[in-house]
C-alpha cells in the first residue's frame, strides 16, 4: 500500500492493530481508555503539537505486525530506498537459532578435540 506520509502509514497500522482505542489503552495503560484514545489521535494528527516517541512508534509497528500488517515497515523501507523484506515468524527464528546453536556446539567440540591433539599437556574436560 502506498502512503503519502509516514503518518498515514502509522494511522493504517493503528487501524490494523485494533483501532485507536485499543492501541491507546496499550500505550498508556494508566490512563482511562477514552483519554488514551484521544492522546493517540492527537499524536497522529500532524496539525497538533503532540507527537509519538520513537519507542511508541515501534510499539505501533509491532502491534500491527502481530496482526499480519506490514505496510508501516514497508513504507519506511521504501522511503529509505531499501529493498522490500520478508518478516520472520518467531517460530522460524527459533528453529534457525536452534540449528545455529547445534552447529556451533559441534564446531566447538571439534576445536576442543583438535586443541587436545596439538597440546597434549592441556587437560580438556
């Protein structure tokens, strides 16, 4: 989806993440839901002085991602002239990390065995 501004992309992310009331309540849990919604809507209104912090923008992007909506990050990549990317699902990342750990353990075991051959006086447990 093409947006005229990053702000438009963020608004779409908020909608995809459940709407301004739901997202506002997540962002400001200590504020009444209606007030949190108003606070978020004010921050998303380019004509108002209220703005979101970088961590709040990231939270909105993460909440949208959890709902399978990736247009916000796609807009950022496009604006910065980066190639489009594909999101990594947490279960896929976990499997990949496990594979890397196993490979690294095997490599470390081989290195320890080789070190024991090169330095017989070194006691390796």
